[in-house]
């Protein structure tokens, strides 16, 4: 089976010479395999297309996808939005008493599946011109779990609650104090109970428009869990949250699943491993198609995802496996210090920060962990020279490249314009293209306006801009934010590889343990009283630093026997008790 997709956001029909049309062999023989629609964008006939791929190769914007799929999927199409548009195959089914995880890249149908399962979208089974009725949909799924589930949904017997993906849009839809938003929700929890569980007591009188991303996430989670529903859908419930808050949210979701059906889309693989019982992996091509696989036990599913191979379907959906270190990271540094800092202090009035003296070695990559609002960003800004310490000193004369925590698309022009202005020669070099542009998929963003980039696209461009700088040390503040699990792993590998090949140093602030595990040689740990007083210590040896950090979080990690990835031990399991008794919260 062959499908053709035209990615509307990439197609720049006003900037090209219609190469897809001019070079199509069938068109040149008079067969209308490609025509142009009302908006001037190509429409490809899947019935006529011979799959030569010339249009794909000739499109300078990578807007055309001609993809061969297994014939078995013909009868398993769930939804298609229109001609040459995205199509979804198969559906996961929520199960009572379990957390069903959904794992896959952005843009391949996870949110579409939630809309269908919640009843907000009736699947058209690929017939977008004459959509089937609900009765016809149920008949199509006769004899399956999907039919049983959707029958109850369509009969109004299933109450659903959805935690949306983009919590940063909440201030655009609501205003006023947090308590006004939550007090109108009647169900499982009272406002007072939810405020305690989600640590919102001090925020109840605050205007929604003044909340941070993490605070908005907690409000959205509270609003969802407060509802009395049968099925709960959580779309990226841990974004913007620190590791402490992520574990807390995971435990709340886990408790909720005891007598409810729960579905979670999550990109933090450590958290997904911790909270999910089963996981359905989704593979496909962004904007073109997505296929849900059968649900697996969480460990097996994540390993399959990292390996990129489905043995039962003989399908490889990743060029090469994502690999983790099988041995401890480098610790026997013999190089000299690149920079040192001594007793740094900063007083903002309501918040103070103290950083114990330490040093960063040449070629060392330092991970930075700790709760939100404990001064991690302030410390990085001091190293970057953006703010000055009130006490102590930084002993270094080094060139610094800095990717800030909050990134904006306030550049008037395309990604190409911005990168070329930064360093044309380096951007166009084969080395930088192969090591950064390609792995971060920035190549396909080059002709997009910076102001029109999504959060994930903007993040990848910001990482690229940072690595483009000629610096001695590269500072990254939350580089995994907005990225899906696949993009996170690619970004971590890219940063790590660039540090190793250039012999430069790096400092990476992040909350994703997988990300930090892949990119870090050592660890700085921040603690204190969030929002009031922060304390920074290190860098420590990776194991010592993680042990210090994880002791405070009260979780233990082990290495997966197959993939060597970090895995959170189940609370009070044999391994959890054993490692805590030995003081080894990180894996040996």
C-alpha cells in the first residue's frame, strides 16, 4: 500500500518552481498524477502514483512524503483529515485499574487518538468525503475491544476528563484568580483538598495570567483530577515540572488508576516507566501517518521504542537504536580547570542564592539538577555574565555560549536568515550539517519564519544557535523542554557528541533524567527552600551527585539489563529497599 502526504506547513508553493509537477514522469506523459488545488498546493493521486520518489527528492522544502505501508493496514485506518493529509491507524483501548501509556514522537496522532477515545471526534475510517455515522463506526469494529469501549462512549455511559497538552494556552481562555477557575468544578475533590494535593494553596488568590508554566501545569492537573470521570486522559502531565513534582504527579495518577481508566501521553521515559502499567508505542512520519502498536508491558515497550524495531511486524521505525552508557561516565579528569567559582551569592530580596565553590574541567559536561525556584537558572546566568553575583567571584576568562530557559521567536526572518547571520561558513559546513543540523531536524525548518515556529521547533533552533557559537563552554538551560522523547534523545546525543569532538565544556540544566544521563560527566545539585533560598553544590562525581539528589527525591534507579537505560525502582520493591540500605540511590 502506498500513501502520499503533502505537509501543508512545509509546502512553500509561492517560493518554488513547482518541481514536484514538472519532474513527475507521469505528468510529463500527460497523466494528471499531480494537480494543484485552490490554494495552489499540489494534490497527488495515490491511485496513479508509481512511487518513483522524484517529487520527494525535488521538493526543496521536504513537504512531500510518498510512503509504502503494509497492506494489512488498509483495513485498520481510523481517521484521515483529507486528501494527502495525515491518517491514523489503530487505536489503544483504556483498561480499568491500569495506566495505559502512549509513547511516540509529536505529530503522529497521539492527540487525535485521545479526541476519538473521549468522544470529541468520530473517526471517519478514512472516508473524509462521506464520513460514517456512529453506528457504522461501531459496526466496523464489531467483535473488538474498541467497539465495546466506543459503544459506551456514544451511549453517554463514559464520563471523560482531559488534561490538555498546551497548558500555556490556559491564560488565553481564562482569567481571574485560580480559585475562581477551580471552585466551579464539582466532583471527586473539593477545592481545599485539590489545593493541598497539588500544592496550590499559596496560588489560589493569584491571577491565572501571572502563573508560571509549572504552576499552570499543576492547576490543569488539579482541574482534571477534581472531576468525577470514568476515563482520565493526561496529555504530557509533567512538562514544566521539576523531578520532585513529576514523581508527585506520577503517584497521583497511579493512585487514580486503582478504580479508573487512565491514559497518559508522556515524553519523560523515566516517569512513563514509573507510572504506566502497559504502553502502546506509536510509530510513523510526522504529519503523514501514525500507527498504534499493541500494548506491551512498560519495560518491553520502552525498550522496543529505543531499539526502533517491532519484531512481530518486522518493521524498523528508527535508523539506529538509542544507546545508553553501559559503564559509569568519565570521572578521572586530568585536564586543567576551565573556570572556577568561589562562594557565589545573589540577593533578590525575596530570594537568595548561595553556591559553594567549585570548578569545571576542560572538556567536562556538567548536569545541573534540583527543584524549581532554587537558583539553577540564576547560577547559569552568572556564569554567562548576564547577571553579577553580590558575593564571591568567578575566576575565568572564557568565551561563553548560552541557551536561555525561556526562548522566543522574536526574529524577523527565516531560520536560515538567522543561522546565516550568526555564522554562514559554519552553518554551511558539512561537519556542522552532519553533526547538528541533520540530527536536530533543523534542515526542514530552514525556510520557516522564526516567529511561526512551534515550541519544540524553536527549542531545536535555539540549541543549534548555541552550538553554532565559538565558545569554550556551552550553557544549556532546560534544552529538553517542548521536545518529544525522540527529539530529546537526539538533542542529548548531539550536545554530548559536539562536546566530545570539540573538547569543549558544557553545563546542562534539565529535569529529564534520561537526558542528563546521556549528556553528563558530573553533577551539580541544588536544594534549599524553593522560592526563598537556594543552595548549589558541586560539581560532584556523577554517582555521588545523583545519590545526593535522589536521596532528597526518595527514589532509586537501576540500569535496564538490555538497553542500559535508567529505570526508577518501584517504591518499596526489593531493589528499592536494598539500594536505600546501601546508600546507592543511583545504579552501580
